[in-house]
């Protein structure tokens, strides 16, 4: 799966993926993890 950095958001700030606000959805853990590099500091 290719993931693309879109923006940094604060907790509760509306953010939509395919017209769905991610904060209004119930999330379930898949047990999978990813490492994300900060787009500015690259760490």
C-alpha cells in the first residue's frame, strides 16, 4: 500500500478521506504499524 503525507492536523480538526471525516468514525485496530517520517525534520 502506498501512503502519501497530506497534512498535519490537530486532534479533532476535521479531516476528510473520500468525503468521510476521520474523527466521526469508529476505528478498530488491525495490529499493523507503520513508521512515519516527519515531512520537515525527516526523523
